C-alpha cells in the first residue's frame, strides 16, 4: 500500500481539531454588543463635556420568553439643561436658546461623522406649549450603523440624546435611512413660524424579532 503523506497529514490535523473541540467560532452576541458599545463610546455624536455632562453606556437586553420580540439595543445616552449662554436675543422667546443650540449640535455631529436623516423644528399651535427640535442621525461605527435620537426642547428644559448600536443578531443597518441631501430648518438664518419636518425620525426602541 502506497503511503500519501500529503493527504493523510491534513486529514489528521482536521480530525484532531474536531475531536479537541477547536473548531472555527464566531463571537457571542454579548461580545459583539460590548465591542460595538465600546466603539460607540469612542465616537459620540458630540462632546457632552462641553455642556457639563457625560455620556453613559448601557448594554443590549434580550427579550424574555414572556415578552418575545422586546430586545433592546445597547448604546450611550446623555442629558443636560438648555445652555443659556448660546441664547440669541434676536429670536422669539422659546427659540432664543433652542434654535442656536440645535444648530451648534448638528454642526458638531456632522464634523464627528454623524449624518442627519431627519430634522424636525416643531412649533406648537398654542403659545403656551414649547418649541423643540428633534434630530435623528446615523454613523458607520465598528462595521455597523449606529442610530441617534436627539431632542432639544424647552418643555423639559433639557437636551436629551440617545445613540444605539444594532442588536448583535439583527442587520448591521436596521435603519436603512438615507442621509439628508438638502437643507433643513436648522440651515436657515431664523427658525420657522410653523412646524417643518425633513426626513423620518428613527425609532430606536422598536421591538426586535
């Protein structure tokens, strides 16, 4: 019988790997999630420290057997009071802080690689209600597409921002939202007199399969 080392050696190595349990493997969802959230921490939409705040991270959560499809995405969040230092006295009360602050934040977001996919300048019908700006944006981070929901509003007197990474088992870009190509209400010299919406805001809390 003729021996064929060139065939037997690779076969022996393969058998050894299989029997020893050293097969090729992929990262567990928890590892993927931790890596993505860590990458997001290194690439936030804006520097919260400039406003006396900080980003805090949170992991994704699996859906339970009792409530299937309720998994949530991991990410980072921050909030801080409206910054009166950016107030523009030439603007109507309510917009004097919200509008210039929202403009400054969206410029910083773009500089940091975040592309707005929706911008809404909301003017309530009642003068007793509050004006606010909502911005949704995405950014390519760590092989996936992060989503952001930013609200600058006078009703709560705060700026709130939440950015999340896709759940480890869902599509790397669950949003499928194109970046805005034209001007928005924030690109104007003055805020609108009525609500102006461009694009569709992202739903970061959508139930997952």
